[in-house]
C-alpha cells in the first residue's frame, strides 16, 4: 500500500449526484427495504443510524452478513447533497484536542449536531485493519429522517455478493473475491477540519 494514502479519507462508490453507503439489518427490515427501494415504516426514524461508505468495513462489522440481526446487507444509494450536508453539520464522536477548543465545546457541538463521525481503521479483503481510516457517519433526529425519506435514491440487497466473496476467500480464490468488490475511490469533499480531515 502506498505511503501517501491520507490517514483519514472518505472512499466510496459514487456518481456525480449519489454516493453508496452500506448497512446491515435483520431480514424483517432489510428485505422490505430492498424490495421497495425505501425504508419501511418499521424502520425507526428517531434512532441514530450509522452509514458506512466502505463495503469492507461493513463486512467487518456484520461478519459478511452472518451476525444476528445483520443478515441482510444493503447498498443504499443516497444523494451527495444530503451526504455532504450531514458532513458539514457533523461533529466528531470523540474529543480531539486541536480540533475542538476544549472538551466542553466538543460536548456542546455533539449535543446539537444531527450527525457524528467516527474514523475507524479501514479493512483489507481478509478484514484485517489497515493503517489508515475509514468514515462511519451516524445520523440522528432530522438527519436520520432525511436519510430514510429524502436522500435515499435506491436500495439494493448485496447479501449474495457478500456471501460469495466470503465463499471465494474460503476456497482460496482471492482474485475472484477481489473482482466482486465495489469500486471505491476517494470521495470529493471540501476540507473537513471540524472532522479532523
């Protein structure tokens, strides 16, 4: 891996107008969402929801769709406009000296922000941590509702792809597994100093 990879960078499958993020749900929520291309009424719009632009980080989190209540892996295509707004209004999920004036200022930002950001180690094909970070974006309140009902352009069930990649890895076919990964490239954003990036 090149040494000039930025420590924190958003990598994602994206078009001029959309970005794809990943989530994993129980089949009771995930299958209707994929079938209808929108989140069902049972999806709790008041609860914080975490979206992940990195497919492999999602695989690490849901165990290739094998963990309880994470058996259905969704690729959710949302508007870049919504995603960018969430980033602008987000706060880091933890206090970082130099980014925040002090701990109190961070706590106040966190309380009022509709979105929060965590930078977690990106993962390789075997789900081992890499030396650079990947974005997790938590949406709450108005941002969570907007994500479900305004920003979402389409929802695909990618569980089959996740399981096939895992099967190929188990069979020792790393090249075949890698060929099924979505293409994720650096996502263009304005500088995000308030998010440590």
